[in-house]
């Protein structure tokens, strides 16, 4: 009997050590009886706790209920395990986490980086996700990753912040050997942020529109949530799967949204290698050995996992790569500051403009333009980022000499007051659509580029969305709420066509049909296009396919981020492809855009509006039967209305629904409203939320 007792005890202790919720924690075990998860009719979780840490626990649990698989992907990547689950696709994120040294930088800085207050929140979230994993072991993708730690959560943030700051674009160009010297900027991921003060609104309210353009699925797709604690945390908005706090949205007093900015945050260096000694590079007159780093993965291929090794290097400049044209190093701020999660948490708890701005002054977010509004009518635009203090003698827009300490900037960044920012313009509006920060309000009140340090590499060009927005808003002296919605949901383009990526983009509308007789009918059909990308527009399908061809061609050349001037034959070939595709799959060119591109979730398929660079931006990928499906663009949308008393009205929409489970009623219950450009009403009012709740329960 004694032996049996000890065996059982050993088994129990072994289980605890393998799957402990609280290993190496200095914080108390969360009491789940203090937490309510309140599900509304849309399945959106409203999480209530006595403390912020308890609320974070509930957020982790609710998010896991809705999309535990996606939450695990970033955690797998920082442990080099995602490729074992998702194969080649997962290997890309595994490699990124390895290259940016998420593990090493977090291990080095974590203990001293965060406040005790936020460490409690991290710990609460960690306990929540570990508890869910322990309760639902069949949903765990790789048992090796649990239990996770607070550090694992931050390693995920570091990895995703390198994507948000577009480090992967330069990595792609290094690997493809397509490094060029041009102003940065991309036609990829984007967003719209709009704020109106009482000076511009016809009803005297203040308005904020958060209109992020993210992937509709995956680790950087939006998850809608509401957190509320007795410690003053009351915020509704969006986060990514596994996000410890909101990334954008509103509390009772204020709100903000972000837009990706494409300023010059990082630099590519070409190393000067020793002529005979392998792996030695010149630095300040000395030959230094490269540090070798080996990435080891087990990549899933069908039913088996194949071991894969990839050799990387590290120099004084940072991660270093061997290419056909030599050795290149990449230096970037997003792995030099690990506290982005804490700044977002603090932002969500601020109650006035002064507090918000003080929070932003910490400069813990490595990038992201910010559009802000509050109940007292304040508007604020910030061209945010960690900009290295660079030696102005060098051309930082190009490839930099990697043989001298003169080009090796340190992790000390340009001060907050040197960033582009604007408060309360007299014309009563601010906006951003991933365009230059020197066009963020009415023309007469915009910041001037000549007043800012050129080494920061702020964009100087507009996007088609920003051109369209300015055209539309200039027609209003005062705007109603419906007017604002009309602008946000506009699917048109200003003609002549403009984009910062292709300097002669409008040429596509002026091809000579006599020069290209085989596509003369397509040219004439395109000339009838009025610039609209609504689902019923009958020329937009031809335009959509033409854009698909151009983007694919220039991405293949590694030149999509720069100002190109394609020859007319490129546009003609794009139209040729578009015509061929439409005739093959639809029998004619004259079809509505919504017949070509669709919004898909499971068996549900709906026509979808939008094109790249429309205000209702939408990128698509091949689907089936010649159709294309949405994959990046309008995803989570939030309209917040404020008056002097505080938040007056909140309307939101998600591109699919609150749950990622096909058997859930909330898997696709917002899709119809989404494609019909409708919004649902949300609230921060606790009494109303409980009164109208569909389900209230504890996370256990």
C-alpha cells in the first residue's frame, strides 16, 4: 500500500511540474469566482473582474474559447514549433522569431522592463491561457509549449512588432537579392483613421473612426473584446489573438486607432568580407568573425516531420545573411524595445488628453501612426515610431556601408518632440490612410516636411485613399454622422488614378486600342469605368484582375515597395490576362465585381466590394471557379461618438463574427451586415450589458 501511495504521489507531482499553472510565479493564484465573462447576442465577450489581473485572466480564457488554435500560433513560433504544426507556412514565422532574436532580447530585458502593475496583468493572462490549456488538452497543438510564461507572451509581441514595422519586407528583399535605394512604402497592409471635432460635426459631437486593414484570418486578424475591472479598466475594441490588452478602440473618455506607417525605421548594411578568410568582416579597420546561428526546425510535410537546418549569422549590426551578392545585415528598433504591450495597456486606462500624451511620450511602440479623439473635443495625430539617431552624412534610404562604427546607430532614439504630430487643427479633422504624415488634416494646417529630421525617412507621398478622403471631405463645411459613414464606406477612386507605388498608374486608362488590337475591346471597356469599386460595378472586375496581375509581377521582382513606372506593354499584358480570365470563367467581361470577388466563411459566400487602395480597401486571393476571395482589408471597424459627458455611442462590425469555430452561431453572423456596410451597436454600460446578456459564466 505504501508503494502504491508513493507512486501515485510521484505521478501527481510529475503532472504538476509538467503542466503547472503557476510555475515560477511571484503572484497569487487568480480566483475565477471574481471573474464574469458576459456574452452578448453577437458572442462578443465582456470580461468583468475585481482587478485588472483577473480581467486579463478572463480575456485569455474568452479568447481561447473563440480561437485557441490561432492564439497558439505565435506562442509556437517563438519556441520554433509552428512549422511542426503548419509546415512550410509555419516555418516562416518560426524563422522570423529566430532571426529577430525574440527569445534572447526578452530573456535579457524582461525582469527590469515592466512595472509591477503590468507584470500582474501579464501573470493573470498567463494563468488564464494555461488554465484553458489544462482544461482542454485536446485543443493543444503541441504539448511542449505549455505551460507558457509571461516571457513567452512578450516574445510573441516582439515577433509581431517586427511585422508591424515591416522588417519582413527588407528580409524578403535581402533573400531575393532585390535591395534597391528608394523611398520606402508599400501597397500592402494599411488602415484608415479619422477623427472629427465639434468644429466639423454638424451635431457638436466628436467622432472617431477606427478602420484597420489587417488580414481577415490568422495571427494578426482582429478579435473584438471588452474589458472592465474595478481598478478603472473599461475599454472596448480590438486585439490580436493572444493580445494581453486592446490595440485600438475606446473607453468612456477617449479612443484611438492606428495606421501602419512606412517610415525609415530600419537599415540594411552590406558587409565588407575578408578576401581569403571565410566569415570575417571589416569593422573599424579590424577583421571580426561572424557569429554563426543555426535554426533547427521539424517541418510538417504530410504525416511526417522533416528536420530542417538553416544557417544565419550575426554581426555588430544585427542579424546577417549570406546572399548571391554578398553578406547583408539588418538593424531595426522593434527588437530593442519590448514594452509595447504595457504601453497599450496604459493607453487604454488613460482618462484625458494630457494622460494619453504622457503615455505616448514613453515611446514604447516602435511604429504606428496614431489618430486620437476624446470627449472634450480634442483631436491628435502622431507619426509615431522609434527613429534611430543617424549620422546625417550617410544616405539612409539606401544600402549602408557595414564597415564602420559611424553607421552603427545605438538604441537611443529621436526624442518624442521631434516626431510629426498635430493637435486640434482649426478645420476640425485629422486622418491617416498610411500616407505621408505631412497630409493629416486640411492643407493649410498640415505639418511641413522641412521642419523634420530627414534621416527619419517619413513618407512624403500620399496614397490613393488619402487623395480620395481629402476630395470627399473638402465638400463639407459641417458633417453629420451619416456623412462620415458615407465617406468611410466610399468605394470610389479619384480620377485620374493615383498611387505612390506606380507613378504612371493612370496610363492603364489611356492605352491605344489600335496598338493592341487583341485587347481593343478590353481597353474600351476599361475606359467606361467611373472609378467605383462597388459590388455591382461592371468594369471593376476587369480592373481587379488587372491589379492582381500587376501586383504579382512586381512582388516577384521584389519592387512592390517602390515608385515604379511600368511601360504600357505591362499594362497591356495585365489587361490581356484579365480579359482571358473573365472569358474563360465567366464567358464575358461584362460582369459585376461581386461575381468575381467574394467574402467567404465556411459554406457562406457573399459578393464583396473594394479594391486595393479604395477607402473600402480589399485585397483578394484565388478561390475557386475563377473567383477570388477576400483576405486583407476592411476587417474590424469601430465608430465612437463622444459628447462632453463621455462616450455617447459605439458602433462596430467584424468581418466574420466573434468565434472561429464553424459550429458556433457567431462564426459568420456579422458577415451579411459587413458586406452591406452596416454596423452593430455596442456599449460600455455594465447594467445594460448584464441585462441583455445571452450568457454569464466564470472561466472554469
